[in-house]
C-alpha cells in the first residue's frame, strides 16, 4: 500500500536516533527524545489551499527538521509515517 498526500501535505519517515550518548552511555527506550529529523517519502501536488496558492518546495528524499509534535502519526504495512502540512516543516537539512 502507498500513501499519496493531498494538497500541501507531505509524508515523512523519522530518522533513527542514536542509541548511545557522546560519552558512550546506552540509552533506554524511555530516556530517548523523539527525533526531529526525517526523510520526505511523498509530496502532495500543492495548489489552492484555504484560498491561497501553495507551491510545493519539498522533494522526495530530502532530509527535513520538524517540530517534535507536528503532524499525524500513521502506521501502514508495519511502517510508521507522519503526515503533515508543508508549512509545519521547519527547515531542509543539507
């Protein structure tokens, strides 16, 4: 099954966070912060959203930085994704 976002929405997959600290301490699952870096999996077509023209600036494969609590989490075929509006993406990571 594939996810095809509509309008100004994008589908992202969170990048795995490091399991150890800089000092070499292994973190337990509950001690880890939610990662903020993700990869863009799919991009909607843009168009008119809420009466305004929206041009999509993101592309599939880009790494992005998002707010910790942005978007809606979904699970498809055992994989976890987040669907959010392009405006919720804080930055493109190069």
